[in-house]
C-alpha cells in the first residue's frame, strides 16, 4: 500500500527551519480608510504584517540577468501564521524589529519575483527574489 505524503508536516518542517535560521520581518501594506464626507480626504493606514523569513545570498546559477540580477537576495518566507499572501511588488522588511505594531530599522527590499512551493495545494513556503 502506498503511504500518502504529509505536506502539512513538510510545511511545519520548513517553518521550523526558517524560524531557527531566519528572523522576524514584515510586509507593510497601506490602505486608505474612506472619509465620512466626500469632500474630505481618506486616512492612510499602514499595517506591518509580521513574517518569518530567511534571507540568503542568491545562488549564482539562478542569476539570469533578466528576472534575477546580481545583488538580488533569496528570501524564504514561511506561510505559517501569515495574515496576507506575499506578492510581487510588496516591500520586504528585515533586520529590524517590531515596536508595538510598527516594524522599524533594518532594510527594505522589493519582492521582484515570487514562487510558491505548494505541492498538492498545501503552501510549504514562499521563495522570493528580493531586490533593492
């Protein structure tokens, strides 16, 4: 009898490794709260969504000069506990810390490319290309 592969266990293993060797980072998202009256401006609110991320140098074999450039970094993001789904164009903050609900310090890079490792529909991790 063929035993089913446990993708949830793989997700947990990846999360544990990212937690052990990575750091807490953030993806900020800004939204506008509509005003009470049409003649007033809406209020911009930035929410810093916490993430667990491991930042690695980019493997030279992946650098193609088009989608992945010299100087890019690989960012492995755990899906466990995420309240959002990372997307190309998001700002990825790392190397800083949370003070209350605001993430500050460290570095801010842009997600230039994003692959989702999701065999059998279970997201195990996000593999992002981060660019300055």
